């Protein structure tokens, strides 16, 4: 497949210029206004061309509970989430499609789905998400969410003696499921990757982290995890390890250049230095951190320490959307209220680089993705600069990041294959998806989570509330 994008606006170091971009065999073969048009010609008049962004952390099936979750902090919110989690494969499929579409239409060409597994149907859940992402054509990192401790173990004990039920599946059985998924589905050339993804220190044993690191080494897989999202987790790490979670994860060998860590809200300066020297990536999920009251991750500190940072929407139940441009906007400017030195504030051009190249770096694919360079894969997005929300003409990247862009994605390609055209996803029927989502859900108001009610008293006590 050969085509030439003509007259696309691209950012140069000091300005913008209109240029031609030649794509052959799924890669950028040339960028210059002097190129001959080869293959199909794509008219990009008044359109901005950017590398595709990475939605570097989400949980697709949370789509079913967006807008209804109680105003809870993470630990109680999780209890409610799991009490009402969909246990239906069809729903897994539909929400993966929905997550892919919303990511694409807000500038993302890659999604990391920290996928919640239906107990007893783990491989089927993974197969279903893989099928959905293949159908849409988005580049996907399916990261099955695993743990080997029960939910209550995620809350610190404080001075109380707490015992927890054992988790329903053994650590080895869980690792076996992941290895099976790798053998069946991991296929980077086709845009589907499996990542190892223990949910976090709050619910995982060292044996699970180590087993995941071994699988990562054996099959060269990315490693993903939540990290220090809440004050409770910071406290729990001290109880569990007698040191910080980051110190512990480094000690057991989980951190390296393939490791991306969602949230990272409560880290010490020493922790930050560890992330920098292990080349781990921080995935910034600002909307989720605000929604759950987790805090504001010290992203400007990470950037100054040389830690790679990317953006994620997080699951739609803690966001409650899947709009990557919104996460990028809030995740860029939220620090202006906590960090007084404006010279470190994130500029829109830096935000775009974090979302694209930062995202690619965190997934160990920066050699092939994340920027407009000859030789890189054609994961590209064209934005319509004649949209009312991007007018009048000023700095298009400034307006894309800081404005409130509405329906601005005109085209998107993944691996050189066009999957969004004239603002519409071309690979699946989105009207049909809307009907299915409507059909499989109902309007409702409040719900009562039994598990959250059981945990609440202890949570309030141990957190001093
Ligand atoms: Zn998450």
C-alpha cells in the first residue's frame, strides 16, 4: 500500500510548514514538499498531521459503569466496581470496541488495556478483547489484570490484626494463563501485544511480580502495573515491605525500560531517582486521580529527573470518559497550581511529544513509533483545522491541547492502514456499536455496594477519617 499525504501541516522546530508525506509498506518513506506524489493522493489541506498518541492506561470493561460510580476513594471505589463488574463476554467485546473508537477519535492510535478478566473465562476474555482490537485495527497492548491476593488485603491494617481470605486461584495458575495468552495472541507485527500486568503491590505477592518479570524476559514483553496511586497504598507498602513500593519493586527486579507504571502519585525523591535510572515510565492519569481524590502526581518533578512520562485515560469508571485529548489537557495544566515555577510548566508542544513519543517509549517501541520521522511506522492522525473549535487560526497544537476540540480527528492510520476517514471509523460499524451498547444497558441511578459497605468502617478507621 503506497500513498502520499499532500499539503499536510506539520510542526517544525520553530514554526509550521506544509509538506508531503509518502507512506510505503506501513512506514513513513519520505517527508518533503519536493516529493513526487506516489500511489493514492490524500488531500490534507488545512489539516494538521501528528504522530498517533498512546492511551497508555485504561480498563476497557469499565465503560459499563461510567457515570454511575459513587464518589469514593480508590479502595472503596474498587469494591463497588467489582460488585457490579460485567461477567459477560459480549460486554467485554463491546466495551473494547468502544474504548478503541473513543481513543482513535481523540488522537490515539495505540491503547494499553489493563484488562479485567472474568473469573473462569480468563483466556476467553483476552481472546475477545484481542478480537475487538483487531477488528478496529488500533494498535493494542492487552495487559491482563492479575493479582493473587483478595481485595481486602489492599487496605492497610494499621494497628488492627487483619486476616484475608486466600485468592481463589494460585499464583502459578495465574502465570500459566498469561503464558498461554502470550503463546496464542502476542503478535507485535500484527499490532497485538500481550503485556504482563500484575495490578499492583497492594494485591500481588513477590512471587507474582517475579513470575511476570520472568515471562517478560522470556518473551520480551512489556511490563505494566499500577503504582502508588493512593495514600493507602503508600501506607500499605510500609507495612508490607518496611520500605517504599518503588524500592521494593527495584529490589525484586520488576523495574526496567519495558516497565510502565500507572499513576505514581505518592513517590519520594529517592523513588523518582530509581524510576529514572531503571528507565521506567510513568503513565499520568490526571482525571482518574482527581475523580478518586488520589492526588496530583508530581509530573514536573519526574520530567526534571529525566523520567519518561506518558498519558492515560484510565478506565472509564474513574474518568468518566475515554477522551485522550481531555486527559492530555488536564494532565498538562493541573501542575500549574502545585508547581509555582512556571518555567517547568508543560507546553502544548511538550504535551504532544509526551503523548506520542513518551507513550511509544513506555511500550519499548520508540524506535518504530511516536514521531514523524522517515523509517518510522505510519501510525498517524490528521486533525481538521477548519473545525469551529480549532478556529480562528493561531497555534494549532496550542489550540488542540489547551482548547476543547470537538470531532477534530479527520483521519487516522495504524501501520499505514487507514482506519478513520472523514471523521468516521471505517473498520467497524459505529452506528451498530451504539445500538448494541444501548441494548445491553439501562438507565439507572444509585446502587449499593455490599463489599464497599463491609470495608468502609475499617478504611475510615485506618485512614484517620
Ligand atoms: Zn487503572
